[in-house]
């Protein structure tokens, strides 16, 4: 095979299953493609939790090293299972990082959330959010105070309930619920302000 043929093979995009098999063998091409294909999405997960690009990039690097060494535990079960597994790994790493740095001790429990809840859950809330670009909304989430941001991410993006969130973060269910209500209220204020300025 000539040099052009080798280059063509190197540029060939691997399927998800081929990526998994290659990473299990320790193949550098598969590892490189895994990084190139999913690093942006994994960095976005780290940013959502940490709100700090430098920390998120460090965690991204550490996370990929962990992933490369964990492929023997991963079983591919069809298209989409690889990025789903990777997302869980990076979300868990982000949570471990937050716990290690004791950020959840900074959470504040709200005594009376009923007024906030009514305001946040008004029917027009969703339509307000749909009018702003995703990148802007993600920035607003990253700017939330760390406790609010963590609970919001776990509830909205990871699909966890308040009992599960409480167990993972070492807080009670009521605290988790109040953090979520406050996060939504702050996001709603930011969305309304953005709409006033931009629409």
C-alpha cells in the first residue's frame, strides 16, 4: 500500500462500535477519534457542573485518561450507548470534583419556596426559554451559584429525583428541591432580562 492509501485509512471515520473495540485494544487511532468526536460534548458537561473553563479542561483531560483505562468494563449495546456512558462518566467525575472541594457545604436552604415555585412554574416559562440561543442558556446555567447549578444539572440533565440528588450530594430532599427552585428562578430572571435586551 502506498503512502496515500495509508493516509486515507488514517482519515477513515470509525463507527461507534469500532471506536469501542479500538479503545479496548489500546489503539491510538481509535483513542484520537474518540477524543475528537466527543471532547466538545464532554467539556460542555464539565462546564455545566463546574462553571470554570480551566477546571473543566483539567477534568476533561483526567476524564479521558480514566475512560481509556475503563473500556474493559464497558459493553457496547448499540448506537448511542458509547456517548451515553461517557456522559455519565464525566457527570460523575464533575460531581466527585465538587464533593472533593466541599462545594455543597455552600448550599442555602430556602424556607419558603411556594411563591418562587408558582412564579417559576408559570405556563409562559418554557416559551421564554425557547426564544434564547442554547449557548446563552448554557452560559446562564454555568453562572449559577455552585449548589444551585449542581442540583439543576442533576435534576434537569441527568434525570435524577431529589432523593437521589440528596444521597449523592449529602443534602436532604428539601434542600435539593429548594436549590432547584432557586436555580430556576435565577435562570428565569436572566432569560427575561436577555429577552428585553435582545428581542
